[in-house]
């Protein structure tokens, strides 16, 4: 037996032990499931997960392996959550569009074992979450190139749902067409307005007319059904394979690093995390918004983001969205919320979630 064979045999032995321990761990999870079912406790407990990951990572003595072990732990936690969701009947997740849409791709990344349920509009996803038809909804929130998805933010303002997770999906837009079609024959393309904006420079250079469609995957499906070689779609490569199209030109979005941030909404709010987001309104008087921002800074909170949107039904007034770094479970966060209530006309805690830090 040579060195390679010896190493592989040792790995096989360790894998057998790991398989046994994995099964034991998942059996122990049954107790957690029973407790959560009895108490109505949410499946995801970000604070608890971070504590477990930190504690277990500290047990790894070889420092250069700690980051790999930490990722392994995160993957294990994710599998555990998916198993709990299945047992508790909370494994149906909603999205807008059809199979192959970027929201569907994000859903598969976030909930690989879930049953995906599609809806025609973002509003229907919110309503499905509120009514308990689905456990979660996955929705686009903003794009690194084209900015906010304002309608989704407006729906957050108007519905009783909470953001419990955020996920950044790298987005590559492609020009799709029928098999055998040539780029020179494409006169019109369908895509979601965001897809058209992200690919505007490419379309202008080739004098191709863009037509807005509710969803990139729906646009690709329409191209396949029309069977017209002069019509194309701007969508993902996954969508091309799904609907029997070919990628005529890859990567037509003009910005490198094009990323869409998706939010996961739920009827129940998380109790801990390293970020929380607020929706608030202020009196329409000079300096009131500045006072709110100043108070946030004075209390030691880093405000990573603030956005404004027209206030529904009130012309020329606005509501505001802010994302703050901090754990809502801390006393300082609760004190800030109380102080903001005295400064703002209304304050809604929209979400509590954990965002992985980037180097």
C-alpha cells in the first residue's frame, strides 16, 4: 500500500465516523424540533448559531484550519435548519416569477431542500407570507448597479412581514435566443426593467429595442414560445438551459461585480443578529430628519444605509429606511428605539438579521 492509498484509507475511516456522528446530531435535533413546535419558536436563531460556531471554532487548534471549519459549521447549521423546516411543515418558500428567475436561483441557494412556490407579483408573495401559505418569501431588494427595487421596499412598509435574512447573488445577464439564431438577426429583447437597465449600453450599441417584461425567466420563456429568431431575452444562463435557448452573447451587463441583494421575509422576527433595519417617518419640518440621524450617531450606532421613498397617500412627504450595525437584543438598541419613538412620527422595526462581514 503506497502513501496515497494509506491516506485515502484513513480518510475513509474518519468519514465513516463523521457519518455516524452526523446521524446522531440530526437525531438530537429532533428534540429541538419538538420544543420549537410546542413553543412556536422560530427555526432560525442567529444569536445561538453564532455562539455555537464561535465556541466550536475555538476548539480547532490548527489556526489555518479555523476559517474552513467555521464555513463547515455554517453549512451544517443550514442543513439542520432545512431539516427542521421539513419536519415542521415550514419548507415552502415563495418567490415572484417562474422557474429560472434570479429570485428562484437565490431561493435555491438559500433553501436548497425547500419546495418553491411561484407567484405572479411581489405583492402576492407578501400576502402569501402574511397568510401562512409559505414560511418565507425571497424578494429582490436592491442591485449594485441600478439601485433599489422601490416597489419591494414599499411593500415592506405596508405589510406585516419582517426581514430575517439577506443574501447577495452575483448576477450575470446574457443575451439569449433560439438555437441557431444569430446576434445580427436580433431586433427586440424582452427582460425585466432591471435587466434592461443593467444591459443598456450593450443594447444601445447594437440598436436592439428592449421591451419590459415582469421577470427575466418569463421573458426567456416567451422567447421560446414565440419561436421568432429576431426576438431575444436578457436573462441568466440557467434560464437558457431551462427553456431550450442558447446564450448568444454572455455577460452583457456593463458593470463588473453586478450583484442583487435579496431579502427573506417572514411573519416572525428574529430576536438577534448583527444588523437591524428600521422604517420611520418624521414630521415634515426643517431639521427633523437631521435630528434622527444625529441621535443614531450619538448613541454609537453605525448607519450603513439610509433611503427615502414617497409616503403613500401623502404627496411630497417621505418615509425612510435605515440599516444599523448592532444587535437588537442589546439594551443600547432598545434604548435607541425608545428615543426614536419620541423623535419620529412612526417607527417600525423591519428586520433583524446577520450579515457576514467582508474583508
